[in-house]
C-alpha cells in the first residue's frame, strides 16, 4: 500500500485545499487476487480521490464531490449503489443498508426513487441554535428517508434527476419555512450590527468629526450642502472636506464642493477625522452621512456546505442593503437641497417680479406726472 502512494507527491508546497490538480490513487485494488487480509479475506477496493479545484471555478460543494465520485466509480467498480457518509457523521443503525435496498428493489415504486437519505441527529442542541431547525425532522413521523447525511444513491439516476417522495412534502415545507424565518432573523441581526452615522449641522468656519473604525472595514461617506444662509442674490456655495487617518495621513481632500460621496477601505485601525471648512462669510447647513461595516461571510460555518452558501448570500445581501441605504440617504439629502433651492428660486422670482412691477408702476407714475406738468406749461404759454 505504501508503494501506491507516489501520486500524493502532487500535494506540494504550491497546492492548497482550494487550488490543486486532480489526484486519483487506487490504494487497494480488489481485482488483484493478492489483496487479502491476514485471515485470507479479500479486501475491498480503496481509492483516494481529490478533485481538481481552482479559485476561478465554483466547486459546488457536495454536488461536485458526488459528480467526481460517480465518474471515478464508473471506471473502477461501476457499482449500482453508492453509500455517501460525511467525514463527521456516522450511522448507528446496522439495518440502514437493508432498509435502503428495500426501497430500491420495490417492484411498484423503485422507478420513482433516486436516493434514500437518513436523518442527521445533533446531540445536545436547542431550538435556538444554528442546527436547531433540524430537530423538527426527528419529531416527524416516517422521517427516515428525508434528510442528510447518510445517503444511498441509485447509480443510474445520478446523471439524470432526483425524484422527491410526495408523502414527505409536508415535512419539507415545514423545514423550508423554518429556513426562511432563520434567514429573516439573521438579516435583522446583521442589519443592526453595522455602524451608521448621520448628522445635519450648521457650519460657521470649521467643524470636525471623529470616528473609530476597525481594520478591513469599508467606510462610505457623503455630504451635501443643504442650505446657504447668504444674501438673496446669487452667492458661491461649497465647503472643503479633509479626511485624515489615525497617524495624520491624508485620505481624501475635497475643495469647494457642494456635494460628494465616496468610500475607502480601512488599512489601519484607529480614529479617523472628517474636517469641514466653510470659507464663505455665511452659515451653511451640511448633511453628513457615514457608514462603516465589515461584511464577513461567516467562515466558521464552512464545515456544513448547506449553510455556507446561505451565509455567503446573507453577507452579500447585507452589503447590498447597506449600499441601498447609503444611496437612499444621499438621494434624500439631494432632494432636500433641491427643494430648498427651488423654494429660494421661487421666492427670488416673486421678489424680482414684485420689484419689476413696482419699478414699472413708479416709471408710469413719473411719466404721468411729467406729461401733466408739460401740458400745464404749454397751456399757460398759449393763454399769454
């Protein structure tokens, strides 16, 4: 057996569990008549398989493993039944093989059955834990053919499709609804875990804000000059913003900006300062929004391939929700500014119309007065 391990040299220093070439090694070949134990009993075939993995291609978890296993099995033993047992699972029912074969050999329903799965049971779990929803399966009737992770597959169906047994649809729906509630709960929790900081303030000359962030977090910030308390005529608006890191290094520098939004990734943990400067002689109202969050995909659950994609999608959805909230606040601030600008422009238009009307009235009165005075002088001269 030791002589047949030469292909394991492919596990070199350049290989990793997520990036390596395919490795296939037959450690024990049952077709060899010399492969027997000390009692003379022929040993079963033992094959080591490590499917090829690359970071650029998704490996599809257990589905990819089963696909590789089936193709290897078809070339070596081509057995009609495949028993799949996870590395962290065991079966405490010695009759499980017999029960599974009874389903596959049923004369009336065997053509409808692609696989038989036995329930997994977690010891000392409560309903509030990550795997708590799976406890419901043990409480249902006839749940033996429902869940993971000890599974018997009928070989000929693996390349085609898997048929669900109708009488267990109720239990599946129950578990599905529980997963939905778990997803909603996790989203609510993750939504409340991020740091959201928003403020609207009036600046005279200079205002600074400090915020502590962790390394690796993504900081989204935006500001909008909502209102400038200048004179009624047109005036230049805009403020300066300087963002500095914990060591005083400059991260961003904006000059004479009415509005701006951007983001940066924190490389050094500490307190970051956001300083606004108003160079105009008038007060200005500024809306400042800051989001800081680290979107982790819960790698501690990577052991269970059923939950890892769920947490990855939750993390991606969490990040998308933060971006939507950030954009929504930005648009609301822009809308408020535009509303104030429209109101000011409307007032200016009214004031301008009143001024022009008043000026026109004054000019008309002056014209009437001058004409009247002119006619009075001409009338007096004609009498003389």
